[in-house]
C-alpha cells in the first residue's frame, strides 16, 4: 500500500478528466445522492455513526475506490473530546 499523502492530491481524483470521484460529486450536487444507477461504480454508503464507513481512494486501476471502516481518526477524536470535557472553554 502506498502511504504517500499530500495536500490537494484528491483534486485530480475529483475533477481530473478520468477522476474517480467526479461523477459522484456531480450526482450529489444535482440530486443530493452520490449514487447512480446500479453498475455505475461502487455504492457510496449513507453515513451511519454506529458503523462509520468511508470511500477510500486507492492507487489501483482496477478498483480505485473502495469502502472501508472510517476509524482512522477515532483515537484523535476521542482525545479532543476528552480534552474539551476536561478543559471547557
């Protein structure tokens, strides 16, 4: 797995000529639903806080988008939440 990350690299996937996210963004802005007819890529899951899922961009020609658990920020979010409880503004 390639761990290279840089700011704004998702813009190519969002708006580039072969951007994997472009159709999802267009459908979402027009219909408030990123999913199209069956067979048009992966089904973007509706957000569920009990089982958070995210669309992940992969460096793969065969499957550039996959659905994965959205838990990579959970420790950081728990820390911020705990910090705000201990030291309220």
